[in-house]
C-alpha cells in the first residue's frame, strides 16, 4: 500500500514539475496558466487521495507551494518528519482525544443497544414491581453491562428485587460453568479459550476467583500450537486487568518483533502506555501506526 501511495504522489510530483518547467516565467502572476494548471492538478490530487487513503484532510502545502508541497507530503508520510519533532504535549493531546472519542462511542452504543437511561431510571425511581419486571425481561448483547445493572440491583431496598437480581446473576454464572465443562470435554482449545476469556471479562468474578480463572485462561492460550493475533490481544487485556505489566510488556515486544500488529492492538498498546505515562513508548507507537 505504501509503495502504491508513493507512486501515486510521485506521479503528481512529476506532473507539477512539468507544469512548473513550462510556465516558470509566469509563477509570479496569479492569473497565469501555471496557477490554473497547478490548482486543477491539486484538486484532482485531493479528490483521488481521499478515494485512495480515505483521509478527509489535505496538506495545504500542495496549494501554497507548488512542487515543494508534494515533496513535503512524501517527507511527512514516509520519512515521519513531523513525528520526530512532535512534542509530548501534542502526543498526549491526540491520545486524549482518541480516548474521549472512544468513551463517547461506547456510551452512545450502550445507550442505544441497552436502553441505558431507562435501565438506571427504573432501578433508581421505579416501583418494586417495575424493577422486578424489568430484571426478568432485561436482555442485551453486552453481557458486561448486564452484570453491572444486576449488581446495582443487589443494593436495592426491596428484598424481592435483590432476589431476582441474585437469581439472574447465578443463572449467568451457572451457564458459564456449564459451557466450560462442555468445551473442556470436547477438548476444543479455541472454544475453551473463548469461554474463559468471556468469563474473565464479564464482570462476574472478583478477587482471588477472578485471578484463578485468568490464570486458567493464560494456561490454555499458551498451550495452543499457534497463538493467533486475537489471542495476543486478549492476553494483553488479561495481563492489564491483572496489573501484570511485566508480562504485558514482554508480549508487546513479541508482537512488535513478529510484526503481528493490527489497528485494534496498536490502539490498545497506545492507551496502555498512555495510562502508564510512558511518553517515549507513545512516540514509538506513533511510528508503528504508519505501518498498520
């Protein structure tokens, strides 16, 4: 993709150079054929660049500085010129925007998918009957959020509401135990890992019990003949939840070494180093993103 994009920019660089060569005596006049041709070429470049790379922004240099502008785009895109001089404040600001947007997206999706406002309103001001009916019919694809709502209901003043919430939590837990037993008997390592990961990240488990199942998940993943990119991403999440930063760092080094980077993994690593205030590694992540 990079080679094709370099070729794409190079073609426009050559064309603009030819325009400059043919009309160089008219450069100082903004009504000349040079500027008409240059601006036309620039608009074509901006349009095609949007189709190829999907970027909505464009570098103003191609309009202000003919020929040189295309050279600066090459430097910016492929020699990482700006990243070497980007301050830590700029890096942190960019990441804060990314995290904020990510959190907003999660909130919006949760509100749409789970009727978030309605759920908390009912638990806060609903009658006992309304709360019980809500808990009985409460279904969502986001299991972690469902557990959060049910755990909140455990603190209700009405004993029957607490009973219904506890019953639902027990059902979910029993279902996980049943799935673990079934998948273990079938000896399908991929499905075993998937169930253990969902169980560990569901919000059901806490303390030593959570740590026990996290270690079981790690054991099964490492027993696989080939650890896939998805497994590595899930392992990073588990290590981070365990606050096992040493293993997390080792796995990140392995991912980079074997070039098994994808956008989701890079975004996780970026947020991971941001939380640890490791600005040096944040700069490295910026360079990795260019290769994804």
